[in-house]
C-alpha cells in the first residue's frame, strides 16, 4: 500500500467530496447536539467528520485564494463587478430592498396573528427601511454617483429625518421588551446562528460605511446607513435572544432588564446620532452648493 498516495488522497480529496461533506457534517452536528446528545456514538462520528471536513478545507485555502485571484483578474464579468461601484451598490440595494420587504411583511403577518406590539413595531421598522431603499434605488438607477449632487443630499437628509421618526418604533420595541418582560425563546443552535448573522451584518455595515465614504456620494452613504440601522436592530434582538437562550438562572430578572435596557439605549442613541449627523452635514453641503450657484 502506497501510504503517501493514501495520505494525499485523504488530505486533498476531490472538490466534489469536499462540498458533499459540508452538509453531511452540519446535519450530523445539528442532530447530535439538538436531538440525540453529545455522548452518543453518532455525536462522536459527527465530531470526527466535522474536524476532518474543516481540516481538508483549511489545506485547500491557498488553492482557493489563487483560484479566486485568477478569476477576478481574467473574467470579464468579475472585472466589471470589481470596477463598477454603481453596479455593486445597485445590486446591494435591490437585494436589501427585497429582503427588507419580505421580512417586514413576515413580521407584520406575525403581528396580525399574535396581536403583539413587538411584531407590529419590528415589521413597521423593516418596511420603512425597504421604502427608504426603494427611493435610493430609483435614483441610482437613473443617475451616476455625484451627477445630481444636490438631489442626493436632499435624499440623504430625508433619510436622516426618517431615521429620527423610526427611532420611535425602536423605542416601542425596547419598551415592549422591558415593560412586559417579553422575550422569545430559541434553541441554542438558533441563537448561535443569529449571533453569527448579527455580528457579520454589523461588521459589514460598519466597514461599508467607511469604505463607500470615499466615493463622495450621499446616496451610497445613505444606503450603508440603512444597513447599519438594520444591523443595530438585529443586535438588540440578539441581546434579548441570548439572555433567554443562555440564561442559567444566575442572572435575576432585574439585571436582565438593566442589561437589555442599556443595549436598547445604546442602539437608539446610535441611530439618533447618525440621523442628526446626516441632517446637519447634508444641510451644510446644500447651503454651500446654493452659495456657489449664486
């Protein structure tokens, strides 16, 4: 037996096998952690397969980096995507618009079913974000960045005012959590998935806010501000979920309320600060544009 070939085959299997192993390892982990137990033979097998899957993908990372670099440098569609900022923002806005609309409708549907302020407030918040994205998409579809600077500034300022109004809905969400002590219980795996999504969305939103500022387009900045506001609400929801999912009875109800209230105040204050900044900065720039024309 050629041990060298066997080791190479185990560490560098065909890409099809690597792809197939991902859902298998994930399914086994979920089943063992959620339904069977962590000390069963199936759980042990799931840990081995998961560790093996992670190992072979780590060995493949240099090849994947090389492949994507080559693809980005040679493929005409990848080059267009990389060089066309307007295209990337439009795709992002359309995708976010569809997501916000569907998620907002879903939350409103839950509010009609459960008749609770939580879903009313959350659904209305996401619907408002979708409406804001819709007006931004209408502009970016017709005009290039900076082509209608005054119009962009006006829309940017309007988003700031809308954020201030929407903060009332955010306050309702926090009030609902604290006054009625209403939280939602999720499984540990669901809570972990929510945490991964929330931190990814929050980090991406912050990075994009800084990244797209260099294009000097208020419309681009407004679109990223909307993503940041959505990430803030997700952070608030995650806090409530984590307090419920991982509570080991060592933290009393009052402490949980204080912690949740502090996060709510921080999120609300962040959104208000961002809204005021958008209003003040856009108003100053509009005045400068008007003075330059005169």
